[in-house]
C-alpha cells in the first residue's frame, strides 16, 4: 500500500514539474514576454515550482506540498500584487496555473492524511 501512495504522489509531483515548465515558457507561448513583471514572475515561480517538484520526486516530504500550495496561492494573487491584472493574457495565465498548482497540492496533502481513500 505504501508503494501505491508514493506512486500517486509522484504523479502529482510530475504534473507540478510539467506545470513549472509550462509556466516558465508561458511568457513566450502566451505572448506577454515584453511585460517585465509577469514575465519575471512566471520565470521565478516556474523555477521554484520545478525545484519543489524535483525535490518531492527525489524524497517526498509533506512540507513540499504545503510550499506548493503557497506558490499556487501566490500565482493567483500575483497579478494584483505585482500590478499586471490589466494584461489579460498574463493575468489569466497566472490565475489558471495558480488554481491548478493549489489544487494539486491540496490533493497531495489529502492523500497524506487519508491514505485509506485509495484502498
């Protein structure tokens, strides 16, 4: 059963790694690379998210999932905190990625505290 739970978390961590890469390249793909605040936000948060995912893949610890939740919440709030909410492409990219990251981290924390839900 422990292997099954670890495999489930690894799926979540792989998804976070993919989201990190998507976030990092989003300024070019979505088209807001000319805007400094959302571009740097995407790059820095993408690197942080990727580092957390790689750390979780190598040695799982619950704190990594809580850190991912904070990263997701930051992404949701960042358009207003950094003043790029008027840029629809950048704002929606941050909000959607933030919701996905937060949801995945909550799912991982749920799995830690409810291991019998998979039985």
